[in-house]
């Protein structure tokens, strides 16, 4: 069974884009692959978060992963900092990573522009920590977006380099895994093409009905079509895309037909869309609230995940140490 690894930084609540773009697929993949899903709290240190924020944000993602249906009995869900073996592998990979190639990565250059007063070594070596996360479990498939493809190529490069330096065929080269028909691109409510935390255009899984309705009713629209079967501008296409995801085919067809015959009333469409999003997300929200109030269970899940992840990591690390030339004394 192939191993899959995926991590998410604890930078806030999950939204509909996270769910339909990745997490829903994870709930399917856990039945087909050996899955490791981790919360990347070490990665978050590049922005120097307060300790209380790290704990709170980590528990938030853990609870929301579970509420979405990721099963700790089927998949290994763990907190990155609970698996200290990753740091040792990160060290070894850094010894074989070169300054020039790290400085040329797009992610480093973008982060350096965004935070010019905090261009730290963690930003520079982000690709090696990401590679350590992946190679530690000898992952074959890594679900990532296109923005991470360069870092995936770096992970493959580091795997090849380790194998070449030590004359072994040890690390497999991890492949980017496109979720394909398992995942959907969820648009934002501001007329842009993608829902995201930083864009301020997201509906979060934790949002209540009042918040969801308010957000949807403020969604960008236009004056409406003036000719039958008019092309739909992007903001309107986005509303229909959301409706196609969360509403019934009959509801979608009704509003699509009314757009095409110029009788559509966006207020009615938004009201229906808000109701359908609320109906979809309510059970997940209720489960999130239950889990957030059960810290003992969250600690239990994190402990179980850490044990399973460390079992995998320690085996890999022991082999790596022997290959490099370190022995237990």
C-alpha cells in the first residue's frame, strides 16, 4: 500500500475551499492508502507566533480534521513537533543542501518580500524541512497544489542527492499527487477565482448560520443579464460554482435556467445558496464544537498519532544514521 503524506500549517480555521479542495479527498484516501496527515506547527515558527496561538491553532486544525471525517484509526494524524526525528533528518538534509538553490526557490523569494524584516533561516530552509516531513515516512504520493511543485522537485532532488552521496537506493522520489476528480476548486465570494484565508473571501466550517448568510448576501454580483443565454462574468460564475457544489441539481438548474432567460433575482439565489451552505456545514460545525470542548480526546488522538508517526520515523532515521556512518554506542 502506497504511503501518502500531507501537512497543513495551523494558521486558522478550515474553510469550504480547504474541505472540497483537499480534506474531503483525504477522507476517501484514508481507505486506500497508508496516510500520514500532520499539523505543521514547526513550519509556523517562521512568523514567530505566540506560544498560546500555536497551541490553540494546532487544536483547531486537529478538531476540524476529525470533524470532517478523518479517522485516527485509519490515518495517522499527528502534530509535527511531536515527532522529533524529523528535526534530525532535517539536519542531515540541510548538510547536503546548497545556499544558491535554496535562495532561488520561489517560496523563499516571496516570503522574503512579504516579511523583509524577518528573513530567517527557517524561511530559507523551508524546502528541506518539507522534504524531511515527506521522506521520513518514505511517501510515494504527496497531495499538493501547483504552488508547491517547486518544493516537491526539491524534495526529489534531496532524495536523489542522499542516495548518490552514500551510494544507496534508499529514499524513493516522492511524486506530487493531483487529487483530480476527488477535489474541487472553490471560488471566493469577492469575485476572485479562489477561496482563501488571506483573501478575506472565505466561508469557514466553524461559521454559524448568521455569519454564513451575511457573507453570502454580500457576495459580488452585477446588474444581471440583459440578453438570453448571456455569458456569465466571473463573480456570477463563482456563485453558480458554489451552488453546484452544495445545492441539489434541481436548485442549480432552476437558477441556471432563470439566468439564461433573464429572470434571475440574485437576492433569491444568494438566499438559497446561504441556506444550502448552512445545511451542508451545520453537522460539521456541531462536531467541531463538540471536539473543541473535549481536550482530553484531542490529546488522546494527538498521542496516538505521535506514537504511530514516531514508529515510522524512528525506523527510517535509524537506517539513515547507519547509512551516514553513525552507530549506537
